[in-house]
C-alpha cells in the first residue's frame, strides 16, 4: 500500500479531526525522534496509553522509513550542530587506531547534535503534520 493510500485512509478514519490529527502528529514526532529502533513500539505504546488511534499513529511513525531516515537524520544532526554552536562536527579520523573505543569517542561528537536536532525536527514536523491532517480531515468531511 502506497503512502498516498495510507494518508487517504487516515483522513477518512471515523474519529474526530482533533483525535486523528493528534494521533498523526504523535506518530510523526515519535518517528523522527532520536529513539532509533524503538519507533514502532513507542508509537503503539503512546497510542494505547493516550487512547489515540493506533493505525493513524503508526502511519505517522512510518513517515520515517529506510528511504527517508538517512536524509532526515543527516539534516537533523546538521541542524542540531548549528543550533548548539558545534563548529567542527566531523573530526579527522586516525585510520591506524581504529579500535571500538576510538570509534565510540569519535561518534560521541554527533550524539548531542543528533539528539537535539532530531528532537527539534520531530517537534516542528509534528506541528506541521497536525495542521495539515486536521485541515485535510475537516475538508474531506465537508464534501
């Protein structure tokens, strides 16, 4: 099923426009959050805990997928570095000392820009997603 088809199902779901938009926005926020690998579980858990529409939440979560996650997280890390004032995000690599601890130390430069940037991107995307879906549901029901 294509994304367009899933979005059609989302806007024709028989819940209130507010509940549909909130469920979708929560899904987008979780899907773009820094909790890579836990998105589906967190989406289902949040939908259950806050009594949101599970299908709509999971569609929002799956906005990030193997095709979109690399550009989203790359942009989010870049944005996080800019917002945190990190000047040099990619340190020079010492290929002759490529141990596990060395790699972890080098990747740690990315941690806070990644976490902060992906949280900012997730928050903004959730707001935009809420507005778009809310108006799409209201417009679809007005026909």
